[in-house]
C-alpha cells in the first residue's frame, strides 16, 4: 500500500478544518471593518470578536474579559514572563519554570536573567514529570511566578496542574501554564487548577496560524508587551485579527471528546506497532498521562534526521527530535532532561497525529517504518546487537 501522503507532524501545526475555513471567509471581504471603529462595519467586526472571546473563555471556565487575543503561543508566553516580572519587580525577582519548556519560555527566562531576575529551572523524572516537593522547595519569598507547560510538545507528558496550582496558591505566587499542545485535548478549568495565566494557540487545534490568546485572571498585575491604542482591555495593543480570531473560536467550538478518542486509538495502535521493531523505546509516559496525539520513539543506532528524510521520501511527515550540526550530534533539550544521552536524543523521532488521520495511514506507516530502520542499521553495531536479542527470544 502506498498512500498519497501521511501527515504525522500535527504537534508542529495542524491542517485547518474546512469548517473553520468556511466561517473565516466572510471576514476577508464582506465583514472587513476595524473592531475599534464605531460605524456599522466596525461594530460587525466587534460583535464577531466578542462572540469568539466568549467561546474561548467558556472552554476553560474563564470570564469573557479575562481572555486577551495575541498573535500566538510565543507572544503569549513572552507576555506572561516579561509582563509579570516587570509589573511585580518591587515584590520579588524570582521565577520558576522547568527544563522541558518550549524555547519561547526558556529564551524569555534567559533574557530576564540578563535584566537582574533569577530563574530556577526544575528538572523532571524519566517520563518528564515535575517533582512537586522540589517545586515547593524552590519557592521563596521573592518568587513571583511559576510557569509549567501542561502537555509537552515533544514527549506528550501531561503535568498535574491541579496539584501544582494548590502549591502556588498556598505560597501566593502566580501560576502560568503553556497549554498550546493540550488545549481541547485535555480539560482545562482555570478555577479548579488555580491558574492565573494560560497560553492558548490556534494552529495546533486545526485553526489558522498567527492567532492565539492569553488568559489573565482578573486582578493579575501584568505589564503589557505591546503598547499603542489600548486594544484588548489595554493589555495588548494592535488591531485585532478578526478573521483569525473567528477561525480560532470555530476550531474550539468544533473540537470534542469523540475526536480525542479517535486520535488516542490511532496513537495506541501506532505505539504498539512501532514498539515491535527491535531496539525501539517510547520516550515519555504511557496511557492517559500522555497527550492523545503524541508518540516519540528512540530508534537505537539510527540518526533521526536521516530517518526523517527517508520517511519524507515515502510521503510520511515526521519531526526529528534532534539535528546534526557540523558533524556533532545535538539532542533535544527536552529528551536530555528526561535523562537521554546526546546520542539517544539524536536518534529520536516524534510522530504526532490529528483527528484527520486514518487507520489506513497508520497501517502504511507500520508497514514502511521497519524496513527503513533495518536499512539504516545495516552493517552497524546495533544491527548485530538486535539480531542477537531476537535470536535469544
């Protein structure tokens, strides 16, 4: 069987749902006013903006005026760390995050260190989970913010936000989570989880690129990242991307638990099948502690970048967990935080699914992948080791 193409990189970006495209259409031509304008054209745009805001707020148990639209996850994460730091610097100068965050969190944290702030980067266990005792121990009187990713983009590890939220509430520090990967796949309740800030993203959930949101709990002290005309409750200036926001809200409205069940069944089939290949290990947790769409595999003795290229030739899109630069293997910071060596991190590939994938596509991947792995290992030490293991079994 040879399919036209199999897209297994939905952790990077998803196809826009046709239903989303349909509702966005009018806002490129028919409803084109600026939502800040008082005339009829502007008010039509304003109505669409506020209806979309309400949809997204309701999905996480927030109040409508607690949702601020941004250009995406990177802006929302930068806004959170820098905005909280600068607005509260008279109270403290300490931020806590983890070693497995998205680069936009880690780079923002590193920049804040150049501005006099102190950052603690918490380690994780072999499956990617934060140690709650270590987290609580790291909090000091100078701590302003704890930022922990909800569902990890590489390993799919889902953190216990409710437990973390209780610790942050106890010590009266702000709690933020980057929920770009988990949103609509895992339930988020800002009150139950005691969240003060939540980063949301459109293009990971079959919405358009270039739009996201930041939940900011009422009363949170935060300095705007974007200054100008005072849009978005004076929190984020700039003319709102109405077509993108409408599409974002529609993607949220369309998402449901049936989709999650379908994706999870495909993920489990994929994991079970790939793990029958000798010398392969699953990176991250199993079952419900893992995002429904995420599978990350270590292929012993195989260069992930080369395997990814081979898969691409076979019309299978994947994401290498590492890249080679100047002949030196460099592994993912997330995988290395889980305890993988540079070599093993550089031999890992992520396959991430969506509700638009099919059983037939997974069958094709499982038929194709073993031969590619054998080809790449041919004549290597790992092939000899694997053959000995197989013979023993």
